[in-house]
C-alpha cells in the first residue's frame, strides 16, 4: 500500500510536511479518511495557505459525511484557490460545494 511507503519516509523525517501530505493523500485514497485528516491537519497547521492540503481535508470530511466541516473547509479552499489564482482547483472546489 502506498501509505506504508509514506509512513516509512515520514518515520525517517518526521518534520517533513511533504511526507505528511503524501501520507494523508494516500490514506484518503485507501479509504482511511479518519487517519488522513490528522496528517493533512498537521500540514495546514504549519502552512495554512496550502490549498491542496485543504482540499484533501475537505474530501476526508465528505467521506466521513461531516457536511458542515466539509463545507467550511471547501469555502476556505475556495478562498485560497482564488487568492492563488488556481483555476482548475477552483472549478473542482465549486463542484464539490454544489454536491453538498
């Protein structure tokens, strides 16, 4: 499993936000959103403007059927996408918001 690879990498470099993000993303892909949230939240604590971590965390909330948390995180993600001028993520975020 992909998450095992990133757990090993993170163990060798526990401060790496990139490994935390990659592990969170892998856990989400492996249908483990509860554990993924912890790693993605750690990324956002260090870098609050990390749009992709915010989108992934919102997807975790969606998977957990936590609609209010998902909406709040998506709205934050949308602000980041607009501020950072990322058009494709903005479109994805708007679709996710419409689906809630």
